[in-house]
C-alpha cells in the first residue's frame, strides 16, 4: 500500500508518516519499482499501535521504547501516565479557579487583572507577613475575589493573618456568607471554627442568619462562637446556648458578659435571670456549674436577679451561698 493510501485509511498524514520514518518508529517494508514507499499489513498495524500509544499521552520517544524494548514494563508506564495526568488536571483546575476568581472581581482594566493576579499569589505565599499585607491592602487597591478570601481565611493558621483576612472579608460585605457556611460542614474542627469566626466578623442579616443556624450545630465550639457573636448583636435566640456554655464551663465569663449585654430591658433581664435560676434548680447541674451560674447573676439587672441572689445566699452549697452573699453586697454598693 502506498503512502497516500495509508494516510487516507489511517488518518495519519503523509508528512507525519515520513516523520515517524525519520525517527525509526515505522519503516515501509518495501519500495516499488519507481522507489515509492510501500507499506505492508504489519507496517500499518504498527502505525495504529503508535497512534494508540500517543492517544494515552506518550511522547514519540516513549512510544518507540514501548514498541521496541522487550524489557519495557507497561504497568510502570501506565502508573507514570496516571501521575502526569493528575498533575496536569490539578494545574488546569487551579488555573481555571484563578481565572474564575479574577472574572468574579469584574476587573475594569488590565491593571486590575494584574493586581488581582498579584493578590492571589500573595495569598498563597509561605510568608505570613506577605499574606497579611495582601489582606490589609486588598480592599482599597485590588478588585477582591471574595472566593479567594474565603478559601484563604479557612486555611489560615496564623492568628494575626486570619484577623486581617476576616477584616478584609467583612469589608466586602456579606457576599462570602454562603461559602463560609459550607466551611461549617468541614470534617476538620479547625476549619469549622475559622468559618464561624469569619461569619461573626461579617455584617448584615445574611451572616446573622447563618449564625442562628449554627446554634444547632453538633460542634459545641461552633455553637459557642455563634452564640457569643449573636449576643453582641442583641439576638435573644442565643440565650439557651449561652446558658449551656456557663454550665459546661466553656468560655463562661464571655457567655455571662453576653447575657448581661442581652439584659437590656426589664423583660429581657427577667427572662435571663429565670433561665439562670432554672439551671441552678436542676438537680443534674454539678456544683461548680452552680457557682458559675450564680456568678452570672451579678450583672443581670432587675428584681428577679436580686431576689434570686437573696435566696441563693441561704443555699445548702456553701460555695454558692458565699458567692451570692458577696454579689448582693456588691450590688448594694453599686
């Protein structure tokens, strides 16, 4: 079969067939009387083998080894191709993510694109100082890709850098709330904590709604951060979790401060004091927790809290009674 017919049937151009011949990959078995190349059936089978191996991503050099080296191990080659393909996919995926984030920032000019690229590179720097500078400079100088900020803040382990990233994210509005909420479902406890801390730093009702949802989260740390953040926002729904934190001794002082802030009017103060009394009266509440609950009554205004302290000053638990008596004197002098 002449080269033109081989090219037509195989789909490999005559030029590429000549290139294969120059590399020694396939040589026509014969020549016609006029010195045209003539390919035998075996030559054509080899051409199809070459094309099949190339379709797997092999270089022509690797194809030659695979076909001619009797000691060549196909399994090792396939494993190497799998590794190379995964690396290529990872690189392409990273590039796609970067392009999508730059596009989401809606750059108006090429300078904006270049600044966004520099910003994304700085966020991935091994230097905490570089990451922090990028976060602090981002809002005023760069069209900020919110998705990149969320990814960075969920991965950041340096407290100062994390604070800067949360600040930068808050300056963008509440656009990152949905992405941060996904972080609450991470199997990694540290990522869940970073997500709820970042939500706490975001303004707006979107973030507040996510924090209210987090009050039912199975992770006590997530619930605690959400309750404290909602307490500072004046959200009464945080009260039960704040009471649980005091009982558990988990940031109980902060929880008591949040309850005090929520006791802004008489009705709210009486409800909070009633909640504290209910936990104090629960027979399952351990002694140390009863002391902490008594201490939390100190800054709750109103008659309900004062009357409760009078009663607790006669409590059978001496630690509770002494604490309540001291707080009564403190309230009287104040």
